[in-house]
């Protein structure tokens, strides 16, 4: 697929018409040259890189880095880890689950809502260049629905509360309404900027409705919801739009999804259905963390204590269902590299998960650890190694667990 640096306004309108996308909220696509509006030529600190490749590496084995880690000295330690092991990709927060940008964004909506208030990597170009030099595939993680910053600033885009004000989840965080087209247009604009900076893949997270108990959800009001439209239909419709926008950038569209989507026949009340997702993305990343499965899942009394069995059975279900479709998305699971809920996860537990993946004939994986700590002995040595001087370790705040 030819690489297009960004979608200009006329192209965006044409794409929307081609996929039957009818914004229910006005979003002006008649602005002057959208490229210069997103990244003015005079913008300090941003240099357009060579176009990224249109495809991911043949095998992607990666680690998640939150924004604090990406902008800290620990980043260089993880580059060293990649140099000496099979790790060849980093998933980096670009817009996190608080709605903050990792670097100074020039996307108009990001500026307007205050998403630049907690910039953690002002030298993003240099760090991406380091990754390119060391053969590390850069993946931009963009959180969509869980965006308290956007919800507060654009309250007509947010989930309302029937009792008054904005709805909040169990962590007291506000969400945006994924029925609202403008939420997705904003995410697509952020993705375009990330690709121009040098990210070679766009990974969307929280592409769903909230997963809160019924007693909390009963008060949630979705202002952009169209009567008679299911949550599954909403998510599928919006992802078709994102597929067009991200596809025009010449990079893969990948989706973080609940691990249980591989087995669930419905949409679990959040709009995610495996059969839809594998037709709407290049890669799906089911988060098959053993700690997130309830007791007796797949007949296993304590799933968190059986990493091999849980990962294998969850992925088996997804593989079996994907076989019913032509050209389904590639399966690249998120695996667990954190200790929680009565089980300690060290190198042996990580290796057991990798073994489960490979026993099924899959090759790709991403490990998640909110504090960026990954045991080097969990990974195979690299066939060729490079060295990079380590910098002093710095304590990095942890973000919450992945979606």
C-alpha cells in the first residue's frame, strides 16, 4: 500500500462518503491544508522522518512502555534489553488513559482540551531515532474511550450521568461516548501525527463501551447514541472508519481487546465481538492475562496459577473462530508480566506464556508491565547483539493495568 503522509480534508471527506460514514456531530473538514494545521513547517522540535514501512516485521515480539518510561533513562535500559534478546518492538503510549499526550502535540483538539499538560518525552524524535537505529519496531498506543481530559473539556462528547453531570467509572474517571464520531476523528488525527513523527504502527486501546456493573451503568447516558443501534454495531461502524483513515497512512491498524473476546459469542456488553474485530483490523491483541480470568475459566480452578493453560486455551478459541474467515487479522496476544491476585510472575511464568503461543503456531506477542520491568532471562538471546550504554535508573510512576 502506498504511503500517504496524512489525509487532507478533501480526502477525509471522500473516505467518509466511501464507507458510509455520516458524522452526527459537525466536524469541519473544509479547513485549509490539514497537513500544515497539524504540523506547521515552523513547528519547533518536529522533523518529518522517512516514510515508515507499510508492514510490521515478520515477527513482532514486544514490550509495553508507558509515557513516563519512554521519556526516562529506563528507556535506554530497555533498548539494551532489546539489543541482547529476541525483543524487537516497543508499544509506547502516545495518548494515555488519562487523555494526556506523551509529546507536545499540534493536533488542534489536543491543544484545545489541554492534552499537552503532562508532556513526558519532549525529545520524542531522538528516542524514535534510537529505536530505528537498534531495529526496534515503534508502535503508537492511542487510548480512545477512556479519556477524562477530553470528556471534561468537551462535555457534549462525554458519557453523561442521568443524575446530573458526567458519568464516572469505579476509579472516578470520566469517559467519552464512543457513539460520537468526533471522538474517533480526534483519535485518527492523533494517529496521523504519530505516524509523521516516525511510529510505524497504530494500536488503539479502549475501543469499547465501559465494562462497569449494571448498577453503575444504569446512570450512564450516551448523548450520540442512535436508538435501535447496538453497541456492537457502534464499535464496528467506528472501526470501519478508523480502518480507512489508518490505512491511508500506510501503517497497520491494531486493536487491543478483552482476552475473553476469543471465546465470548456476544459482545460482552462492551461492543467487542471477535468475529467483527478480526475483519476490521490488521492485528488483534487479545489481552489474555491469566490474572484477568475468573475462577474456573476453561475448567481451571485458579487461572492465574496456570499461565500456559489459560493462554493456550484462550488463543485456541480465537484461532478456531478466525479460521472461518478469509484473511482474518493476525493474532498477537498481550501477555502478563506483572504479579497480582495471588500469583508471582517472573521469568518462568513469562516463558510458559510464550510457549503456549508458539505451541499453537503463533509467533507474535507483547508483554505488559505498568512499571516497565521485564526479566531479561524470560527472553531468548538475540542472534546478533548491539550494546548501548546504560543510564542511571530513575523511578517511574506506574500507570494502571491495561484495559
